[in-house]
C-alpha cells in the first residue's frame, strides 16, 4: 500500500485505531501505517489528550483534502524557495546575476 496523504489518508489511519486513544498511540499508529510527514507532523502538534473518537482528532488536526498526485507541502515550499515552475528545464531558468543598470534600462551600456 502507498504512502497515505492528506485528510483522506488520516481518515484511513484513524479507522484502524482503537478508541479511546492518546496522542502518542495515534502518532505511532500513523507511523506504522506509512503516513506522510505532513500527517505525522500534524498529529504530533495535537494537544496531549485522550481522544474518544476519530472526529475529535480530525478537529484537532488542520489538514486539507489531498488530490491524487498533488505535491506535498515540503515540495511546494522547496519550489517556492527556488522560484521555479513545475516541469521547467533548468537550462530555461535565469541563473546569472542581474546587473542593476541592465535590469533598469534593459541593456548594458558598455561602449
């Protein structure tokens, strides 16, 4: 079975947990169920409490629905940091530093 992602993956994981369960039990079950790092991080951020049903956990964990093939949060952050478009060839990216004069005037004024 593949890595479980997003709210749908969390619902699958919680369906296999015996409630009531504490935070550590839920986190460990997610790790055993091959949950992605976003789910595990969200579960670790929950308040340390005894949860009586899956809906209590779902209310404590802010996860969004995940589309099939969607990027993980880490991939979105890395892409934003590198300022690249998904699928863009590295040779098509602007890698050289911009000369401030050339940037303002549109050309380098060397004579």
